[in-house]
């Protein structure tokens, strides 16, 4: 039985301490992995980076940790993409679309929540430079986080920061052995590295760093980290969930007292959305007071959006009627200037 | 400088031949990798599997290869999820949501197109059994393909078939070191394996097989392959693109020559109009053919008109559904430029 050819190795960095704000992550890695060598890719879990950088929300004794978590998600999000029950898929300030803004309540004490690093590319560059100083090695660094995916169950690790390695390996314009031009083959190599590293890091084993050795890496110039992975809005075919109401929860809209109406409207829209999947639209609704639900068109009103919203509105009203509610639609302002389209008043269910 | 701890290795299988229908893939791998050992995970590019299984579309000399590719996408798709220009993201018969139904025109001669394997889990099971016979080893097998993702640029390899390994590593119910219960941590380990393998396989190097060594793998019982990765429709927040209205193209729905459709649509709009008097709109509709009704916005398209029309359209569709019709809405042209908004297709009433 012959020996296998040389491939790549994925090596755990064991014996790292628990990290707290202000710790020297690079020094800890250098201590635990003095065997680091030129060309290695050091993959660091974002949680370790966030801990040393103090990207934590402190949860005081007696505070509602879950409520604080939801509040932190709102603060980290620039946009809600989809919502279902307690799950919110949002776009973060860094441009990542991820459940709960990447905020995790696991692998941290009960007195804190961990946010994503503010700028994980900068974190990666800093870590790379410090490892170079400490060990005299030229390594690449990937900062990884665990994301879900559309259409596929299960989570995988992807890159949220990188330094010393191109995020995408660009095969566009290359020609395969048969003369076919590879038009769209750009491999997200830093995401594949994050996934490979996760195989040895695991989720419970307390190994936040792994090293990939043996992969030829070109040094990028300029070093733009993971920015190339962020899809431009114009290229995004899935900017919003198609069936789900994205409820903008605005504090102080006085929704508390008469929860029944809003829930009835939300449910009617959910039924309408699932019955009319061809009319995807994000509906943000919030109560303007008792028995009335504001219906917003969103920030980019267009004829198509208006048509789609109308289709769901009409179907929802039919559904409300079927459940015994009376309704009245009141246009508010002129669409085009304002994003506010109208109000849906609900009457007492017919008895 | 101490040595690194043992990790995992990702080893290329070099020297494999070009595969053609009927080739013995297992024998070729056994020849090229006699060093395979118990516990190894053999990751095989789906293209190699499809080639030996004859999952090819033959392109005759002089035929329009691109037209044949688009036709093959339609045939492999059960549902169009989103479309933009020549790009179609579809759900395949196997439940995968992927651009162009996973059909690739690269790494194959100009006289053929490669489809995804019909049942890559079965392919993986067969390959695993044959490798066991040939080499006396107990390996796992993953069949990989290259997929795009929502919200992130770049492609990564994921699993479309597996045998001898659980698709998901389930950490639900486990408790981390801080006492936090990990509610949703199910890692798609076969996808991470596919990504790790791609790091050594590359896209142009002609290495369709790699082996991951050193990962502890539990043998699943029963061995359900990759089925657990397919997200159920009820859990899918992104069943359709949000900006593009997409109709499911169901072949053989027999839309021709039924006189009742237009009258049914007209009646549904009459019912909708009387139920929703707040949405006054003059609806002009005329048949573009049997089983299809053109819906016009009128001569003064505005956001308000579009909303009103949409409300009637949605209510009318609900009415049609209540009467047993199936419907499909297809946008025609771009509102703003044209007053023509779309077509409403009617399917056979459910019986």
C-alpha cells in the first residue's frame, strides 16, 4: 500500500485560555502554536476576537438576557431581511446577512452576549502583523463565524474577516481542459477554509483556532479582506423573505392594549402571503392605535411593489372578512412622496 | 519549535483518468488511492459520478449548446425560485435549490452537458460498498457539487450525496461549558467536508476526488444520506426571489381551449370589487389566449392605482382558488414603461 500524496493539513491549536477583554490574542496563539510556519492560514473563531476586543453586551444580574439579546440584534442590524417568530435574519453594518446579527449567547457566561467584531478584516490584519512580529512568520488569518444558509439545513462556518489571502479565487476567463471558458467560477476560498477549520474546532471542544497548512496562498495587493464576499444590493435576488411579514417594531406605537387586531391582521397577511407566493413583498406594519394597523410600502416604492402589496392586502382583507372582521381601508398621504400608504381599520368581529 | 498536534488531512487522489459512461469509478479510485484506510471520507465531485452514470445530455454537431442547456434546466427543475436574465435559480427533483439546476457546461467536451446525478445518495452508497469490496476498507463517501449562495459572492462546494456519515452533526440539547443549552447548533458536516476537499481539488486541476482523513465519523443508522439537508418548504423563508415575480412552469397543465377561464376571472374580479369598494379601479382585461387573462393597469399608472389593482387582483385570486382553480401570475413588461402589468394563467380546476 503506497503512501498518499501531500495534501493539506487542518491542525487544531490546543491549550488556549478563555479570553477576556484586553487579552493579547496573538501572544496566546503564538504560545500555543510555536510551530506556525510561513504560508499557514490561521483560522480564528470570531467569538475569540470579539471577547478580546470587548465586543460584549454586559447582562446585569436579574436582567432579562433574552430581551437584551433581541435589543442587541436590533442595534446591530441595518435592515431586517426576514422574520419568523423569534428568528430575525438581518443585514449587519458589515454587510453580512445572518440570523440574529451573528450575536450568540452560547460559549459565553450568563452575564454577557457576544457581538460580531466591529471590523473583522482589521482584526485579521492586526493579528497577522502581530504573529509576524512574535514568531517571524508570514501567515494569513481568517476570522470565522457560524452562519445558516437558505434552502439547506445545518450551519457551516464562513469567513467574516481575512488578511493576507484573497477572499475569492477568480477563475473567470480561465479555460478548462476542454476549451470551455469558466465564466462564473469564483471560489470563496476563505469560506471553504473556515469550513475546513470548523471540522477540527467543533462546537463544544473549546478549540477556537485551527491552522490550515499546505494550501498555496497568493498575497493580495491591496489586501481588501472579505469585502469581495459581500453581495451588492443590486445583485441580491433575495433581499427580503417572500412569505413572511417583516414587522417593524417601533417603540411607543401603543400596540400593547389591543393586541388582537394586529395579530389578526398579521395572520391574515401570512395566509395571504402563503396563498399568493407570486407576490412577494415585505410588509412592515405597526399599529397607529387601537383597532388600526398602518401599512407601509417600504423605502423603495415602485409600481411593482405597490401591485404586490395590494395583492396581499386584498387577499388579507378577504381573509379577515372570512373570520368575521369588518375592515375599512383609509389611504394616508400620497404614495410617491411618503412611504406611508394607508391604514387598515378593523371593526368588531361580527357576532 | 514543537510539533503541531494531530489534525485532519485533506489528500488529493491523483492520476485518475477521464471518466466516460459505464466506467468503474470505484475501481479507478481504488487503483489511484490504494492507501485508503478505515474512517477516511472519500469526497467525489458529482461531475465524475454523473459521467460514469451517463447523466449527460448529448449535443449533436451543429446544435445550439446554450439552447440545449436552458432546455435541460427546465427539465431538471420542479420549480423556478428566481430568474434574472439568463440566470435561473431552481429547485431540482432532488430538492436542491441551485442555479441552472446544477447543470454545468465546463469540464466536459463541447458535445455534452452534465446533469446532477439522479440520486447521489444512492451513488455514494454504491461507491462506498464497492470500495469496501475492492480494498477491504470502511470509508464514508460524499458526493460534492459547487453551489452559489444568497447574500455572499463566490461559490463553495457542498454535499449533494453521502453515505456512511451523518449529514448533520446534532448539538441540539448539548450544553456548553457555561451551561448554555445549544438550541440550534446543527452543523452541516458533509458540506464542510465538501468545502475542505475542494481546497485540494481546485477547479482546473483535474483532481475530482479528495480524501479527508482523521475526522471521527459515526456510522448513521439508518443511512439517509443528504436528505436531512433539504429544507422543508414550510421552513423556507425564501421560496421565491423578492424582486422578481416568478411563475412555476408546470408542463402539461393543458391550458389550451377552455372557454371558462376568462369568465371565471371576470366573475372573480366582480366579487372582489364588491367586497373591496375602497379600491376603485377600472380593470380592463382581455384574453391573450386560452387559459390566460391579461391584466392592464390602465392609462394612468400610479402607485395608488397599482395598489388598488393589486388589492382586487389578490382578492380575485383568492376567489378563484375558492372555486378550485389554480393560478399563476406572470409579469409582462416593466410597469412604468408599459401599462401592461401581467398575465393571470389559470390551471385545471382541482377535482
